């Protein structure tokens, strides 16, 4: 939606979506969030709200890829490295119809034309490093751009080999895609490259809908008051995310839970090992978020649908949602 | 002065008071003096007017390097895009806007850089502007029925005061309930209605929003978004009769009456019979989301291919490739010339940009649901279509679904890639009645022609037993009906040359043989029409 940033905590309902985004903020290796659902359900609001809630990052002042230190700054950046300054967590919008040049970066055409010099002009992937790359209507994006994005998101590095340039730079970002399945589906090969996926619906509960209106209206009439009111909640989420990042490596994963993960994926016939890994990572992030020291079945149950539902080898025309199939399998395997 | 023009003028005045908050206006009207009068009235909006056009690219919108000026002046010259400064953007022929443009405009509205948008939509019924964009504009105004003599000048608006008018506490609830009653899923509807109510209060110089402001806003903003008509009709005498109840009924009226009044105000603005009754669709969200399928599928631009040498004027010049080609020669060409920092480009360096243009395939299924294609056969035909749909999914084809029975044909699904919807429509398809084969073909040809206009490559797949007995005019009679059907089949040959006729009769009929011949299509009997066979037949007919 529009206007000033809507506080993440003020989003009514949509718990799955909020949890999925928090988990990727805790564990960026989770590999991106796909949010599919109706219009006006707060998809982009949540992305922007989450980025505003995260602490600012420290980055070299004149670095186009937000490097954390002068050593990490890529060697093609000209001029001496600046001082470390803090800037908000980047959220980069990737518009539909964007050209490949603009995404990966390309020859700097201004300098080529004016001075005849060969220089690299960084693209959106550079700007999104250490932050979020948000694609609204990912299902309508051209296929070759989606391929490229998923490749880079996986490897964490952008490699440009074109027009006589050979450039590489870090591109580690959380990919957030959203879309409305009624307007076209995403290729199944691409679905499972996203770490977690959630489905959002317009709330059917009338009280919930009215609460959405009330908060949105409060934001528009009194932005300062609204922000002040929700800042406390946002700060609590921020602290919980930061604490969870600290704890993440210490969460213990007992043998039995690993077995559960594998059995669950086997029961669902999820292809490849990506399902198990994501399930484990998501559950671990959830345990860290809740301050639990050991992984258990409770966390698996909570994240199973978002980690697995988009990985099932599904009949594209199957209407009984795959989330329901995951639910059944969870009930059987984790009985 | 007619209702239509009065509403249009009122919406425009509200927009003039709060252009950024209300987002803009979706105007459905044909070009003509009425629309021109409205366009002239846009001057009351306190923003500079900028005209866009539907084919605009990213450069024009966001600005970029002005190549000609840069080369001439030998320093980078930037050009500002249309979205750089706050403006009232006017998009004519909005129904033709490419998805790219729509999404850029939607983003400009979302970030609220002070822009407001007027969509001039000349689309006929099946074509309309991108629903995602329309959703972000407060008003939809239809001027089709407004006559020239109804047009009156639009009065200017007062300067808005800095303080926003106060909203009565129950307004949010009332507006939310009213939106839910009419099956409006997107929260933007009621939100815009609340903002419009504020603007309406401002227009009348009030410091607080009254019920009448809310009622007017609900009518203007929510009525065009309604997807359902609530079942329980309240007595018609109550609502419209008292819009002047303002002074004594303000913020302290009881909370139950207001939602009812809003509902009544919206209902009064709906044309009778235009919407399904609420009881036919259980969930309010369902009805609304099905409206979003009207997305216009732009032709995909395809993968860039390697650039090729060529002359200026033949196509788009690939600057990068051109510069790369020129680069190695720079030192050599500069010899004997004055020292200069310009790049020396010769005609032989020019490279052209090429794209692999690939048209989307469009499969138009024409399903005979008549009584003669008996119920069991219909189920089999549905089965065949479903397996074809799975095939279409794998190829990323678009599908459309037309069925015919009784007196005429019905477009069940406009071209879409959302196959779950196709399957849902198909499952709900009832059978029985006469066989208006010609009508079915005509409807399918319209879909195919519309698809072709949008750059798609249509194929007809006709499932029938060929026993037409209802003509184009909806009357019975086998002879005339067959003649009509054959005439349409002949047209199909030109409109969608590659086609397939699947004979659903228990025994293959000569009629389908004849139809297939006229259509230039292949024919397949249903017992053998398994998905793989049909797929192969379609592939073969396209190749041939």
C-alpha cells in the first residue's frame, strides 16, 4: 500500500507471513520468502516494515555494494575507501520489465560515451547486498531474469561477464517475491528455489478487517503518533531477532529431529535435499526466536507447511492446497 | 444535470482537495465532447498535468541519459522522467497499457511522491485497464451514459486547510462492514472511502466528518468496487430520502444505523441485476478475487539474442555492442587527429539489438455441453480437456474456455495462465439443452481474434458431436443450424488456422468430419482422445 512506513508489528493477522519474514531475518541462508495471495493483504507493507524494524547496517561510505569493511570492498570501486557509516537495511524494489543490465550492472554507458573508458556501473543486485530484494508480481517477471536472480541468491555472488567486463561482487540478500496466483503461476522449477513460501488471504473475519482499516487510517491521519505507538512493539521484535541471531548456532538439533525431518520429506515425496535442509534451518531459527535451546517437534510442526508446501511434486491442477497435504503428513509422521 | 456527470464532477472536486491521498480516478468513457469537458475540468486539480501514453518505456518514466544531447555536448545530459516530480498523470487508452507501465505507475502511486493518476479507459466490456492499477485509484467513473447537454462546468475547490477533519469513531467499523457486505476484498476500497469522506467534509468547510459525508463517499468509492449484491433488501423508502440529516445526527448517533445507511447508499448506486446475489457465493473474498483475471497478457519480450552488425535506421541500436566493437580501434582512428576525448564511432561499428520474439500460444477450448452430447460423454470431454490443461501448463500456454448449450454460447474463462481457475470453471459446467454450434464457434473466434490482437497465437480445440440444431439467431432447426455452423467453420479457417475437432459422439459422425474439413483442422474421435494423442495432434496441426 502507500505512504509512510507502516510498522511491522501493526500488521493485523497474517501470522504465517510475518513469521516467515522474521525467520529469514534471523537466518538469511533460509533462501528467500515467497508470498502468494490476494491483493491488498499487506505483502509489500510487511517487507518494508521489516526492513525499517531491523537495525541499521554499518557500511563503507562510498561503496555501492554496502561492504562491511574496506577489505571487503570490491577492487573495481574507484577512489579511497570511505569511513564506516550506518545506513538502513537496504530494500531494493525490482520492477517488472527491468532489463538484465539494470539487475546485474553493466558497462557504464555515460563514461563509455563521454570518456571512452570502460567502467562498471553497479546494478540492483549490488544495491541489495546485505539487505532485501523485493519483487512484486514475481510470477509476471520474465523467466530469464528470475533464473538469474535465483542463481545469484543461491551463490551470494554476482558475476558479470559481458561487454568485455569481468566483474564480481558480493550479492547476499534475502529474496522476497510476491504475487497473485490468479494472474499466472510460477514455474515449478522456480518454486522450490525459494526457501519458504506462505499463502496470504484477505482476512475473512469482519473484526479483523475493520482493525486493518482503523490502523491504516490512524497511520494516515497521525503518522507520528502511530509510529510512536508501535515503536515499542517493533523494538521488541528487533531485540528478539538480534538475540535469536546470537543463539542460532547454539540451538541443539537432536538425532531424532533430523530423522523426523527426513521422514517428513520422504512421506511427502519432496524432491531433493533442499526440503530437509530448509525445514531444519527454519525450525532452528524458530527455536532461536522463541529462546529454546533444543529443537523439538513443536517447531517442526509450526514451520513444516511454509518450508515444504511449495516443494511437493504436485499436479498443477490439484486444488486441495499442498499446505493441507503437508498438514496430513505432519499429523502422520509426527504422531 | 444528470447523476452521472454530477458524480463525476464531485469525484473530481474531491480529488482536487486530496490528490495524493485519493490516488486518482479511473474514467470509463469514449473519446468525445463529454470526455473532453471532463479533461478540461482537470485543471482544478492543483498539480501540473502530464500526459502519458500506453507504450511508454522505463526511460521516459524514470528518466535516463539523453544520448543525442550527451554526444553533442560531450558531457552526460540527463533527462527527467515523467514520474520525477509530483504531477497529475493522464494516461489515455489505459486499457492498452503494458503490464510494465501499469506496474511502474502502481509503484509511483504507492510511494506517493505526490502523484495522482487519471486513467482514460476506452475499453469495451472485455477490455479494461489493469485491475491492480484501478484498485489504487479511489474513483471509477463511467461517462458512457452522460449526454452532452448534461455537462455543466465543474466548480473550483477551496484551498484545503492544514487540519484534517475529525472522523467519527464508528466510521471505520461502518465502512468496513459496508465493504464486506458488497464483497469488496481489498482494504483499499474502504480506506479510500474514508479519505473521500474527509475530502467531502472539507469541500463543505466542515471540521468534522458527518454521516452524509460517509454516505456520499461510500456511494462514490465502494459502489463501483462491489462484487456482490446483499440478499436482504431493506425497505427502499429509508435510505436515499434523508441525505440532509446532518446537523442533528452527527458523531454521537448509534453505531448500528450508520453501516445500514452506507449499505443503502451503495445499493442505490448499483444498476439492478448487474451483480450476483450474495447467497450464490458464500465467501466474500471469493467473488472479488475472480475479478482479477482480466489481466492483459503482454507479449513476452523474450531473451535477448547476441547483437548483430547493421546500419542505423534498421532497428534498435545496441549501444554496448556498438561501443565494444568500436573500442579496439580508438587508438588507431585517433592518429592524425587533434587530441580529443570523444569516442570515434564509424558506421561499421553499429550493432543492432535483437530479441527472440516468441508469441504466447492460446488454446481456445470450445466445449459442447448440449443434451445431445449426453452427460456421460460430457464428463469424458471434460476429462480430455483437463489432461490438455496439464499439457498447456507444462508449455506455459494460455487457455480460454467457451461452452455452448441451449440458446447460445458463454465465455467461461477469458485467456489466462491460471489453470486452476480453468479447471474450476470446467468442473462447474452444467450440461443439457440444444446445440448452438455456430454460436459457440463465433464466441471462440472472438476470443481468438482478441488474442491475436494481443500478440498471441490462437488454436481452436472444438469438442462436439457435430449435431448442430440451434442457429446463430437462437432458433431451432437442424438445416439452418448446420448451415450457420459450417459458415462459422469456414471463418475459423482464416482466424485460427491450426485447430482440432474432437468428436464426442459414441460413434464418429460425418458432421464432425465435414466441420474439421471446413476449419482446416484435424479430427480425433473421443475414445482415442487421450491427452498424449490430442497433444500430438495439436502439435502436428500447428506444424502443418
